């Protein structure tokens, strides 16, 4: 879930609920609306700067589109890219808009072969390169383990590429086209999401039922916190995580506990909790302690407020 700088608008999308639409919420009133964006199978969102964000429009491999939008007017696109190989890429709109959103995306395409590709937007053009990931080979079960996302390493050309049901995100150098190393997470075989903090040199990653802190100098794990107990001997996954504005707390949705917990980013202790009910999956934490989440199955708005509470978790 994305939040604008003024914390006056939330934007989200859950593919199995929203399809090719954005879910937009006014946190002051709790009012929500759906903003349709065409006929893609589903969308993914990518935070940018200056209240811009990118939307990746995923089809069934025949094409991919990326649009740049603003929180003030999410229905309107500032810039647009269409990839429909073997046709050449097509750009439209304000070329300067690409400087305010990420440059790296991943995509499943059927041409030139059924596979996952790295999509790199050159903001100076703009131009785009669609590249293979040579390390994503038969060592992965491709029917079970798709490429699920890419994160840019700040102040470097390196990228972190995550694979489904895998605890070893790949640190990839797209210039030299080589694997720098694989990050070693908790071995929980989750679907990792990577997020760099703005106020500290740290990478935070989830791995199924755990949250990890990583030092981006040597890529060592400097802290872990289990956040969801097993039930009847089976592990249960956590939902999305998000920092508050000053990054003193990291909120984590727990769909199997009906709540959102907040982790102290300095000590990795669970210090707060908000009971929101049902099965929260997406989450946003505002500066005043309000929590907004979306229900896993229905996409409905769930909300609450953090209350101080120390929890002992595995």
C-alpha cells in the first residue's frame, strides 16, 4: 500500500480482488473508491518520489505496460510505456516523469521466449532494455518459482531480484551481467519483499513468517524477528510490512491473527499492536499511529490504532 507525503491518500491493488484497477482511500474519512485502468490481468505498484508512483500493467505474457501516475489524480497517467514484443517499445506522455519512479521492473513475456525478464527504463531517453536473467535457469522450478520483483540498491547499479518460494534473493549487476552474490535469509521459503530504509543504511526483508534486517555493506543479516506462530504444526505467513514516516516503527500485517503489530526498528521488538479484525494483508502506518489495512480475501478496508503492548513472539 502506497501513502503520499501528506498522508492524505492511500493507493493499493490486490490482483485477485481489483484486477486492473486501483483502490484509493481517504484516511481522514475512510472513504474508498475504485479507479479502473484498462484491461490488464492485474497491476503492481512501485513507489516513486514527489508523490509519483509507477503502475505495472501485467497481461498474460503478450504485452506489458508501465504508467507513471500521481496521488492527486491516479486515474490520469503522466507517462506510459508499452512493451509488446516483437514490436518496438512505445513511449507516450511526459518523458521527464520517468526520473521520479523506479527504473527496474520484472515481467513475464512470451516473446522471444516464455520467461521472466528484467525491464530497465533509461530515464535519459527515455528508452527501455528488456534483458534475460541468465541465472534464472533449471535450478529453479519455474512452474512453482516465478520472479516476483526487483529492488534497486541505493547509490549503486546493483539490483536485488526475488524469486517466489525462495530465501536467497539474487544481488545482480546488470552492467557486468553477473551475480554478485545471493542473500541468505531465514530459509523459510517465502516470497521476499525488499525495502531499504531512508533514515538508516539498512535493508528490511520478509521471509514467510519472519522479518529480517540486512546490512547492505556486507549483506549480512543483523537481526531477525519471528512474527507469526505456527498452527497445528504448520507455519503461517505474515502479510506486508511498512514503516511509519520517521521509520521508528515497522508495521506488519498478520492475516492469521487479525491484527497489525509494530516492530521497534532499533531493537526489533514488537512494541505495539492494532486489532483490525478479519485477515489484514496490505498495510499502511501513519505518523499519528493510525493503521490502515486491506482484508486478504475481500480487499475491504480494515483500520485501527496502534496501542503499546509488548508481545513475545518466536
